[in-house]
C-alpha cells in the first residue's frame, strides 16, 4: 500500500502562520513512511491547472520558521462547480496521486467535502486559520501567533493612549468568531471587548466608558472584532462615542492583515507538526473525509461534516473574566 501511494498536499484560503510547518511535517512524514509526496501550488486552482511539484525532506528545509505558505494560496471559483472539480480529479489520476492533505479553514473543507463525495477520493484536512473558528478542534494553526501579534500591537498602542489620554478602538480579525478579540483583549488589558457572539449594544458601551472615565481612567483600549454589529463599521462607532461622550478623544487603529503574517510561535510550529504527521498517519490507516484536530492536547480525527457545521464552541466564562478584570 505504501509503495504505491502518492500523497498531494495543498494550502487554501487565507494564509496563517504555521502552514509551512504543517507542509514540512506532511512531506517528512511521507518520506519517513516511504510514500511519495507532491506539493500542489495555489490550492484548488493548482489542482485544476496541474501545478504539481515533487517534494522531499530537503525541499522543505528552513521553512518551519516562516509565515505564510510557500505553496501559495488562491481563490478558485472554477472548483465550486462540478466541471472544475472533474478537471482537478483527472489531473490527480494522471499524476497517480491517490490521496490529498488539504490545509485551510471552513471554505477549504467544504470544497474538499464536495470533491470527496463526487469522486470518493481520500482526503484529510488540517485546520489552518487565525480565526480559530473550526468546530471539533481546540486550536487551529496560526491562532496562537495571531494572538501574540495582536497583543504586541495593542501594548504599543496603549503607550500612545496613555501619553495623550485617548480612547483607542482597535479592530482585529474575526468576522464570525470573537476568539482573537476576546483573548487578546484580556491579555492586553482592554477596557471593553466587542465580539460577534455577544451584541453589547451602543448604550451599554457608552455607559461603561463613561463609568471608566469617572473612576479615574485617563485612557482606554476597546478591542473590536470586525464582525461586531455596533454601527456599520468601527469608524461610525468612533463617531458615535465622540458625539455622546464629549470628554473622550477617540482614535481608530485597524490591525488588518498584519495579524496573518510573521514567524509562527513555538506553539503553532509544534501544533502544525503534530497535525501534519497525524494527517499522513490517517491516510495510511485508510481514513478519509476527516480533519485532524487537537482536543485536550490529543490528536483526534473529526469528520468534515462536523468540522464545518458550526464554529468552535464559544467560551462564555472568558467574558465574565474580561468584565471583572477591566474595572
């Protein structure tokens, strides 16, 4: 079985720190097991265009510390229809690739699920997204690094906030999940944290900020997840605060794609390595249509259907912690 097996690996969707470490682990696990491995460049687009390159242990040297993905990533509308997926399947068969490891988030796993159902092709997924919004795994690759990037940025913003007695609204990534905002907000000592899972509302926010001012706080940091629903956007929110609280001078900082970049943390490198090896093990054991995740620090297999059905469980207790320590 091993001698005839050839595994393809690709990255899809938004890049996240640690993807290179995961690719490295997949390639080296394949070589350790005596299995051929091909890198597929530009995700599903590369599948359709047969953009393949054989990889070995030396091909992936010196990438464990690099952010992003050397295999590249790209949007691919063509893969969303059956004709495009058939073209991808034909390319895999022509290249004698008989299993896939896909590294990405929710959209990646949905595409992989459709492909697997149509062609019964063995696929195992590795969760790589800074949002940590995949169900069935405690952490996704890149989340820890993004948290540290955000906390470091907020620490620097606080220096300016304190120097000028200002209120800073700091927008972080998380359209549907507030994990980055909530955890980074606690870690950086934010006065308020606005997340999609809990609609705080403008009135409550204004009351809280007014109370903070009266308690003696001369500056404040509010961390805002991009999916928060107070106002059309963070700039409108800033205008509403200044309009209602005349004693606040408000500034906005949108961290944007800086959160995706940078060298992965040690945690993300180790997590990526564990999941990469786990993905190859799963394919060699005949598993398919599953994601390799981490649950209570143990590598687990989670069906794609479960992984994509909803976001990861939101920790309500952290909201209480944030409320208590921000007084």
